C-alpha cells in the first residue's frame, strides 16, 4: 500500500484554559489554504460557542473517528481533524484509519456568537490533554473559541513548536474523495424525534470484530422509529457495521433529532453506504458509513468515470476558479457563470472532489468548497483501475464495434464490453463479482476512454470543416 508521511506543524498545542469571564478553547491551525493564498497558521474564528458542552462533545466525536480503526483494530497515529471556515459556519472533518467512516461536525451560525467566520481549510490540533479537558466542560461554562493563533503569537514566535508526522496512505485519500461522491447520491430516508433517536441508537450493538462479522443490516422507517428488516425492501436503509456509530454516543443526550440518508434500494439490493446525522443545538454531527465494516470507501470506484475524461479535467480547472469557500455550491449558478451544462458542472465537481477541493453536505443536498491540506492530487495518479485502463488504451488493446467493445488484456484474454442503455457491462471476473456496484472495471474504463477520444476527434474534425466553410 502506497503511503507517505504527512507533516503538520503548529505554533503551540491546542489548549483549554481559564480566562476572564469563562474558559478559552484555543484550537491551533497548521499550514492551510485561504482566499489570500497558502498561510502557515490561518485564523478562522474568534468568538463564543452558544452550546459549549454540546460542541465539545461533538468535536471529541470527530476526533474519535480520526483515531479509530473499526476493522482489524490496531493502535495507530491519527490524523488531526480538518477545519474549514465557510464564512457562515465552521466544519470539522475526519476519516477513520480503516477508511470506512467519514465524520463531519458542522457548527452553524446559531452555534457561533460574537465573531466573523473566515474562509479556508487546514488541520487543527486535537491532542490528548485537550481531549481530557473537553470531556470536563460543564453545561454552564461560557466558552470562547479561537480557531487559529492569536495575532500576537503570529508576530512574536519563530518557527513551529509542535510537529507531528503520521502515515498518509493513498487509499485514505481515495476514500475521503469517494465518500463525498457516494453521499451525493443519497436522499433523506427517515427522521426520528429526539427520544426515539436516542432509544434507537443506544440499542445498537457496540461490539468489535464479532459485531462487524455479522454482515450488513437493514432498517426501515416505522412511525417515529426504525425497525430492523432481514433484507433490502423498498424504503429501507442499510446499516452496515452498526458498531461504527459508537462515536455518536458522545452527543446523544443533546440530540434533537436523527436523520438518516441513503440511496434508493429495491428488493434484493446489495449492501450500500449510508449517512447518520444527529441534529444538535446550532450544529450537526454526521457519520457516513461504507457498505461494509471490512470494505473502505477507497475501492468504491465512484470517481473513476470523472477521472477518465479529459473534458472533466478542463471543466474542473474552469470551475475551480469560481469557487470561493462557499458553504453551498450551487450547480445552476456555476453552470451560468461557466457556460457549461449542469451535467458537466457535476462531473467537474466530482473531479475536484478527488483532490479534496469540494465536499458534500447531505443535510443541504449541496456541495461545499474546501481544500484538503494533503497532497491529494496523487489520488488520480495512483488509482490502480484508472492506471490499468490508461495502460490498455496506450497499448492499443481496445477495439470498438458499435455497442460492443473488445479489450485484449495483458495476459492475452479478450474481454467483451457491452453498452446497455449507457451502462457498460463486461465479461471479466470483476464485473461478474460486483455487477457495477463498485464502479467500472478497467476494461469498461478503457472502452469509455477510447469512445470519448473518438468523439473528441470527430468534434475537432467538424470544427475544422465548419471553419473552412
């Protein structure tokens, strides 16, 4: 597995300390992107949290996910959460070490008081002493929040005081991207009021490997609650590895509702991902689960079609200059500003997601702008199926014949790719095993690349002929 070391540096450790009129939570930032360019230690907020105890518990839940492996559990160094200032809210994101759980805390305008929210993205230090201090926050304690260094610290300190180096696997980066793409296909499936939400979540199993091995579970809305079902019936939501929702336990006593998101399913459907959002005073905490505890988001293949086209790459470059850390990226507005169709804008947003430049908010059914503070461009370079497909195209292994494409693999085997109403199926073992449930196989990707290349060549010829006339 390809990995590198991710180095993050902070002016000082984040700390919770006593101050005049209450307590001060100082969250230190690392190097990050802002509208003014890359800054070493940007500041995104200085003001009060309206629900200190709730915010502290929710931030701890995000940190829990960053430090967790829900499959093949082992001790590991965790990546610090990512913080994004979107002008009207703060978002804290993390991803589990097993690549199967994505967590995000959205602290909305009602949750913040007395300060403007900046724009940009970076890592934020959440160390063990801070975690212990946050767990002791009382409900009546006024809490001042500072995200970023004090202005005085910026001018008086030389060099970082705290530096962390942690492994950053490629599949972790791919998973972060895939989680956003998959969530974009979710709809709201159920909403439970507070008491029913707490009752349902507290009844879920918390076991480790034994619970994870029981396979996917399904739940279906029933009145104000969710009842289990043995199979995927219409309206059901997959609950894969329910023990992976344990981080929500930290905030249950503050919950006002539970919202559940997932794709539409039909009878007999395979396991799917799902998102579980706890609504809190002035904020939302969301966990998105991969289709199985043993199956991370990195292999789902949802971004491959967008990565395989040069058109999407050019469109993404155009769309990227129109992003401005907006909390809601409006596809129609981008289409109007760019001159692209909404379909091409969506493909460009998927492409931008692969480099961490956009996320997806299921509660608002909208993308949002952020810039992950990692070398995420290598997601595309090291995607094995994409790399193999390009090698097949370069070797001239693809032949087209109407709705049929044949691909001669490296071992000499010939695979047949068929186009059935725009969906490419293949005679290979990958397609037989997953039936498109984990994205296209390398042969289908190669056929699609060649088709797009031929179509682009035809457009170029037509353009030249039109100019000649």
